[in-house]
C-alpha cells in the first residue's frame, strides 16, 4: 500500500475545497453608494447573496458642512473618514441616511458584509 499517495491526494482535495470556499465567500458582499445631494434624507439599499453574516462594515468618506446621521449614528461634519460596524444578520442591506444639519457636501459609503454564500 502506498499511504503517501493517499495523504497527498486528500491534502490536494482539502486545499481545493478550502480555496473554492474562500473565493466564493467574497462574492457579491460589498459595494458602494454615492450621496451627492447631501441635504436629502434617503434609504440606501443593496441585495447580497450572503447566507450567514453577523456584521456589516460601513466605510464613510467625504466632506460635509455639518453633521449627518447614518443608521442613527451621528457623524460630525468636516472631512469624514469613518468606519461603522453594525450587527447585521440578513442578506439584504437597508441603511438610513439623514442630512441632520448638513446642507452641502458629498459622501461615499462603502459596505462590506462578511459571510458565506454556502451553508
């Protein structure tokens, strides 16, 4: 019997399965919204293929003349580079944007929903 061949074959199969799983995990779970009309409240929506996740990561960049609210979190005006991590358990994303006190500026909000398309 040649046990080294069996171990090598099993290792290759396991490695291939892991690579497939990890490469599929990142599919359709990130994107970006642009807010150019800063004075208008809106709901930002996205649909992902993620089956299981427990957090949503929002990366906010831009500049506003005063404070804004993103999903209830107040972000001070000026040059903005902020990250918000929310508990999130759904494949669909719905984030509320409120101009709060801001009248001028623009924002870019990137979202990332870590998780798996499988299981």
